[in-house]
C-alpha cells in the first residue's frame, strides 16, 4: 500500500509555503549563535562554490544578450568571482549585526502595575518578489535568517538559473549548520502564475515585500491578499550647490552616473544651483560626454551645451521621473 505525502495534492508553490511555515516555527526560538553560524556557513559556501554560481549566471547572461536586454540590465544580472566575494562579505556583515529578536522597542509600567513592552519577534514566512538582481537572493535570505524568518524567494525569470544555483548553495549551508533547509526556498516556476499564487497564499505567507520598479510594486500592492510592505520608488538626484567644490562635484557626478548604470542607486537626475551653473555645467557636460552619457536637458542647461562635446537632447516631462538604468541623465 502506497502512503501518500500530505503535499501530494498541493501545487508546488503551496507546498513550498507549507514547508516554509514549518521551518519558520523552528527558526523563531533559535539563539543568535545558531543563526550567525548558519550565516557564516553561507558566506563560506558562496566562496567555495563560486565557480558553480558564476557558471549558472553565465547562462542567464547569454540568454539576456540573445533577448536584447539593455547593457545596464545585463550588468545588474551579471555575477563574477569578485561580486560573489562581495556578496559573501555582506553576509558576514549581517552576521555581525545585533540580534533583532527580543529587542525591546519601547515600554512602560501602567498605573495598575502591569509591565507593558513592545518586543521585536519574527514575522514567520516572508515572501520576496524582486527583479533581475541575483545578489538580492542572498541579501534577502541573510536578513530573513538573521531575524528568525523563513523566506520564499521569487526573482525574475531572467535570473532563474543564477537564483537556482544560489539557493542550492544557501540551502546546503543552512542545513549543514543544523537549521531547517526549508527556511530558504526559491518559489517554483518561472511564469507569472507562481507569483500570483504566492500573492494569494494568505495564512501561509505572513508578509510580501516587492523590490523593484514602480510597476512591480504596484502590481503586488494591488493584487496581493497577503499583507504587503510597500517599498519606495523613485530615482537618485545629484544636487550641486552654489558653494560646491567644482572638481569634487564633477567626480561625484560622473561616478554616481557612469560607474554602474544599472544599479538602483545610480544617478538619474542632475540639479544645479543657478549661481554656479555657468562655471559648472560646461565642465560637467564635457565629463559626461567623455563617459558616454546622453543628457536630457531643459532649455537652461542646453544653453551651456553649444560648445560642449556632450550628446544633449531636449528633456520631456517624463524625463524628470525616469529611472533610466542606462547611460542617460536628466538635467
């Protein structure tokens, strides 16, 4: 007689959520030392298995190039040994943080003698829905483990192979450290159906956190029946004040725009105080031109571009709120 598993009648996403729920119950009471040991094991495993991770990532990058993905987005997707080492270092930094579980946020003694305290406790199962940045897979898992939560990770299909490899490494390390491996899971499937099912797993998933652009965040906020922590959107501005050091300002501008255009903290808009515009903008435009940046400029900025090598186009209303993730900046 064949004994059926309680998971046999469940969809893969629901099964993952049930497994995460069970793992979360085991994680919640763990002392800091156990969680930190698991995090340090993750960091070591990432470094030891770097070639495995980079090889899987190379498949995603090749697919992205074939699909014509913009270079800035490909850069966000790409992992190399140096970046994997940096991710491992970040995990060790998380391990070094104080344990948030049990921290007393505030409290008081009531007139009747009752001692009232607000204390941090784990949420349970945290679902993370994010775009094509595989480093988020490790960042999210590390933060959830540190805070005693199980995590369900749903990254972009463009990073599916990278995320699969990363989660395999994470689960092996977590299980090897004596914690339940199901505390870290990749949501099964590459289609949007798995995302919709995750957003409807009320009672199994305690909170969803969307991380990405406005479209992703709005979709999760509007369609999820699971509680959502809504993250912010917008773009990064560089402001050059009238008292600014011009040499430093040019360096900051070029670095913040052109070092890695595909990251979420790359500069997308330049604002300049009118009193310093005549001295700063010609230099800034030349420096941006040398870095290969196209400037989406208003009329005042375009007036300084006549003798510049810069590629300048007329800014539209949309340019002031655009997250380019490319070699473009509004000014």
